[in-house]
C-alpha cells in the first residue's frame, strides 16, 4: 500500500494536466481501488472538517476578540463620553451658577439702585415739602412782621395822637390860665390841622395798611408835640421862676428845721407838701396807675407757679439771656433781641435746648410772668450796669416797648420804684408804718433781716437811675414811647420839690449827663434860660442843704452848670446809643 501510495504520489506529481475529468477518473480507477479512494476521501474530508473547524474556531476566537475589542472600545467611548458629559455638565453648571450669581447681583444692584432712587426721590420730595413749608412759614412770618410793624406804627400813631391831644389840651388850658400869653394864629391853625389830619389817618389805618402815611403823620405829630413842648417850656419856665422865687426862703427855713435819724440818713426831709402843684399831682396820679397795672400783672403771674412750675422754670431760663447784652457785639445783641421779642410775642424761643412759648393768650399767667420778670430784670441791670452798658439796655427797653406797651408801663413802674425822684415825688414818714417801709419808699435797698444799704451806694444808684431815664428820653428811634417832652416835664417838676441834699445833686447831674445834650439841641434858648435859672436860684439852695457826704455830688453838678454857662453845651454821654434794630 505504501508503494501504491508512493506510485500514486509519483504519478500525481508527474501527471500532467489532463484534458478532462474523465481521463483523471480513469487513471484514478486504475491506480486506486474504490476503498482506497473512499478512505482518502474520508481522510481528506476529516482533514477538511478539522481544518474548517480550526478555521471556524479561529474565526470565532478572532470574532470574539473583535467583539471584545469592539465592546472595550465602546465601553471606553462610553466612559470617555460620560467623562466628557460630566465635564460638560460641570462647565454648564459652573457657567449656570456664575450666570445665576451674576443675574442675582445685577438684580440686587438694580434693586438697590431703585431703592436709592426711591429714597432720593422721597428725600427730594421731603426737601421740596420742607422748602414749601419754610416758604409758607417765611411768608407767614413776613405777613406777621408786616402786621406787627403796622400794628407798631399804628400804636405809635395812637400814642403820638394821645400825647399830642393831651399836650394840646394842656397847653390851651395853661395858655388860658397865664396872663399875657396866647398862641399865634398860624401856630393854632397848624396844630388844629395836624389834629384833624391825624384823626382821619387814624380812622383809615384801622382798615388798611398805609405805613408811609402813618409814619409821616406820626412825624408830624412829633413835630407838633415839639412845638407844644416848646410852648409848655415857656409856660413852665415862667411858673418855675415864680415858684423858685417864692420858695427860696421857705426851703431854707425847712432845711434848718429838718432832722436826720441820728446821722444815719443825712438827707433833708422837708415837709413841704408839693401835691398842690397840678403838674406834680398829675405825675403822682400816673405813678398810681402804673402801680395798679403792676399789681394786676403780678397777681396773674403768680398763678403760674401753682399751674405749671416747670414752664415757669423754662421761661426764667429763656429770660436769662437778658444778662448777656454788652456794648461790643451788635450782631450778638440783635440775635438776643430777636429771641426776647419772640418770647414776649408768644412765639417759640429756645431755652436750654427746649422750645418754650407763652402762647397766643396775652393775658395768660405765663405771658404776665415774662413781662413782669423781664421788666424788673431790665431796670435792675440797666441802672446797676456801667455807663457804657446803659446805652444798650436803654435801647433794648425801647425796642421791647414798641413790641409790647405793657412792658413799658412795668419798666417805668420799677424805675420809679427804684428812684421816686423820677416820678417825681417825696414820700412822707407818717404815711408808712415802719422805718424800713419808709426807706424802701425812698428807694433804699433792704435785705431780709439786714440793715439798709449805705448812703453812698444809695446816692450813686439814684444818680445811675437818673442817667438811665435820661437815655430813655434822649434816644431817637421811630415811634419812641418816651420823648424829649418827658425831660422837660421831669425838670419842671423836680425843681419845685424840697431840696434833698446830695440826692438831688446826684439825680440832677445824672440826668443832665445823658439828657442835657439832647435838651440843649431841642429847646435851645429856653434850655439855656433854665440852666441859668438853676445856677442862680437853685444851686444856692443845694449848697445850703448839702451836708457831709454830699460834697462830691454838689461839686459835680456845680461844675456841669459852670461849664454849660461858659460853653453853651452839655457834653453827650460817653457811650452813645447803639441800635438794636
């Protein structure tokens, strides 16, 4: 068989290509038997099957490998995609968070801007509202100021009209009583025309504001009063000459018979009763009216302590600025003046950081308390201060009098109470129950349980009070409640009182030192005649009655009179009027 196989192999190798299958089969049939062929076929088939199985297994293995690789690649792609997705999600989330934060910040900024704009708008609206309110308040204050000014002008006109009417009636009465005196026709016609014109203006001014017309009419009344005072001065001078001539001997005799209290009151207490003089009686009656006004105000003001003691304390604190006026700071003085005007007018005034007001009711205990206390403080400060500060306080009083005439009455009451020689009047001992009451009536100061003040202090204060009164009648300002006619009235009345040693000297010198220059300018030749009369007739009386302790005051008035007779003028005050307007 092996040889056959080799032969077959050899034949197979050596066989050339057959032309057709049939020849091949013929050779195979020849060379092999059927069994061999079958075996070979089976062998080849088995080999083929094995080969196919191997190829299949290999193919399956490669396919598995490919599948695994593909799966692995897919898994890697999935993982990479997931990582990429996670990264994308992270980036998106970051950007989203950033965007959300940014939008939230923008929204917050916009909200803040809107709130800021809203606040600014509200603030602007509030400022505009405040400006409108301030403008309305300013307008109200201006209207009130105009009304106050109009009322002040109207009150000044009424006061001037009253003074003019009273002066005209008095002059006409005294002219009728004096032989050889009569008014010129043109003077009488001018005075009557002034009276008629002022009456018409006074009626129309009640219904409409005419400040210029009121001012012009007031000025005309002042001019008329000056003319009447001039005429009255002539009458008073003539009457004074007669009275002085007739009383020289009487005053000297009464001086010799006058007594002193063991030397403690070295004053002449003359018992001559001057009440028979009509002018002095009028002055005393005026002082009684002022006393009644003061008592009425004091009774009402005392109710404040029981009703509202806290307000009383606040009002006292508000009034304390009256102590702070000086002669060096006009701006500061004006500011304090406006605070006092607000206080007496019932408007708000600051006191220690608290706003206080007396209210709209002028008759309330609070309003009366302020008037009574303020007037008392003003007089005490004005006549206790140095001469250069008196000018400020005198102008302060006159300014407050224009706002509230009641303060004028109270101030004059306290001034007359301080110095009765300015009324003028001379209290009598038998009219008082005790020595202390009598001394208080003379103007002495007494502390509870202590003796009265020393004589030199008393005389000095009387002269200072006369200086203050001289300033009050000399100050030239619109609608002044006091005028130059009061200076002549005081002198004409004071000269017929019994001479009171050094006190009379001090009062005369103090008054002439502040009012003498004004009187010389206003009354001219009549004032000169009066000064000569005082030097020739009245000064000898002063020299006769002046005792120990009054030489300096006597020398002062004597020097003033001698200088006037030589120069024809009285020096003006050291410090003049400082306006508080």
